[in-house]
């Protein structure tokens, strides 16, 4: 599982439904949601 920082929960959480995306500059990133509060979380670099 991929971890990301949730701003609302103020801690690092396991991403729910992680999805690989590519930024405008071509670098990889991962988008997902927080399993506790359903806020969108984002992590740069795979």
C-alpha cells in the first residue's frame, strides 16, 4: 500500500484506491483518498 499525508487527519495514512498519474513535467505521482475522512490525498513520486 502507498502512504500519503492527510492534511485533515494530520497524519500519514494508507491510501484508499491509489491511482498512478503523471504530472505535467512527466514525473510520476499517486492520487487516492484517506480511508478515515475520505479527503483526497496525493503523493509525488510513484
